[in-house]
C-alpha cells in the first residue's frame, strides 16, 4: 500500500487530509493500512473528550488517547485535539461538589483550567491544533449568541475566552480553534462570526474556526459554503473542515423516528448524488486553499459512522469516501480527479 496514491498525495499542495479515529482502528490491519495510505492527519473521535479522558476529578484515562498520539508521532501524522470544552460527553463530577450541589463559578473555572493544563501538556508536541471550545452557539433563529450550557450558566460567557487563554498558556505553539456545526446557516454563522470577532478584538489567542461539515446530499450549496469560508477567513483566521461527512438522508429526516422511506440502502441514485456533492465541496475547498489548512473526515469508511445512530438510532448511513469493505466509492474518484 506504500506506492498507492492516497488523498494526502493528491492534496499535498492544498491542505492536510485527516480522519477521526478510535484506538482499535490502529492495530495492524486493513483500517490502519487505509489510514496510512490515505491520510496525513488524525483526530481522536472520542478519546480526548472531557468525559472519556477525565472520568473522575482525580483520575484520567490516558491510555486510549496515548495510543492515538503514539500512532500519529510514530507515523508522522498531524494530530488535532478534540475537544477541551464542550457541553456534551462531559463527566458527571465536573459540575457538582462533594455534597452533590452545583459548583460555584470559581470552582468550575479552576477545574476547567486544571483539565486544560493536564491534557494540553500531555500531548504538547504531538498535537498541533486544538478544538478549544466546541458548539458554544445555539441553533435556531433566536437572538441568543450563547448556548445555555452548564459552562454558560455557571461561569457566564467568559468561559469561552478563558478556555482559549488557558489553552494558550499551556501550549503557546498550538493553533487554537473554535469548532461548530451548521456553520452555513445564516443566523448561526453570523453569531459565530460575532463571537470570534469579539474574542479577536479582546486579544484572545484564537487562530482558527472549524466548520464541522456534517452535511448531506442536499446541503450546503456551493454559495453557502463559500460564504462561510470567506467570512471567517476575512478575520484573518485559519479555516478547517473538521468533521466532514455527507449523509444520504435529507435534514428533515432528523426526527428521531425512522421514516419508512429510510431503507438504509445505498442506492445508485445516492451514489451518484453523493459523488456530485463531494465533487462540488472539494472544488470549493481547492478554490480556497489559501484559507483552508485542513479537511478532516469524521470516521474512516461506511463500515462505521456516528450517523448510524444519530439523529436516528440504528439507521445505517453511507456518508464517507470508502465503502464497508474499505474500497473507494465513486465520490472518492470525483474528489481526486482534478
Ligand atoms: O451535527 C450535529 C448535530 C447536532 C448536535 C451535534 C452535532 C455534531 N457534533 C459532533 C458530532 C459527533 C461528535 O463525535 C463530535 O465530537 C461533535 O463535534
């Protein structure tokens, strides 16, 4: 597989090509081979989230994250850290004191700082970029800029600035990203813009915006995507696509019930639509290679995607460039043919 040209080779003059991994994929075998042939960057899908890596106040679970970091260093892959501060997959202890009461602002800030310092210091040198804060902006058309997470309720909006300042203090060389999804939605995009512009205006160390890129056959349009890339880049920030997948189901199927139309079958029509959509996405990425420093896929192949259980549990999805046998799909050839 060493002489097979992979995505990373086709895109060596554009941006790094990454993949979200779990430690089990890194043992010798087809998945490790595919990773090494196709990608030059990785992100831990779950192992470096607050709950998985720091399950109790005085206990860290380093082994899974260490395995990913060691694989990256040993094989010369870049590594993105995901994620230092996020309202999901947080450990139960984080917001409660010994009596089971909600902690004060001061206690939570001290815990957040300790978490960030411990995790960032351990992977300093292996991780070049961190998703410092993930998904701090709410969906919907309301005027609220800040998601009403426990971080927001207990600390206030300054938790975001402080998380970035802590991460920068822990590793002044790491590139620090704000990461979010639905960044092509006009209302949400503007809120994220105001948030990161506010941070920059205050001299907060933030270096980039991650567009997660959890899209579908039907979204975004080329125009919406270009507007997002150029808007955030206009602030002098790097842009990365951090969690790319293209679901075969339309957004309106996001209700948690399965629709009878969801046959969980990858039809030839889906194959063609997905190939055309990935072709468009990568045409836009290449056009803006001066603004985009990395594109990371969320999961490796259609063998497993987080979308197989979200937003509908048990509804198989087919969102990636490699099929369930790790073979390149039609979309792969559209992405590398330019
Ligand atoms: O697309 C969404 C819609 C609603 C909530 C969250 C998301 C995306 N949220 C992402 C998805 C999977 C997780 O593994 C990532 O850590 C998270 O950043």
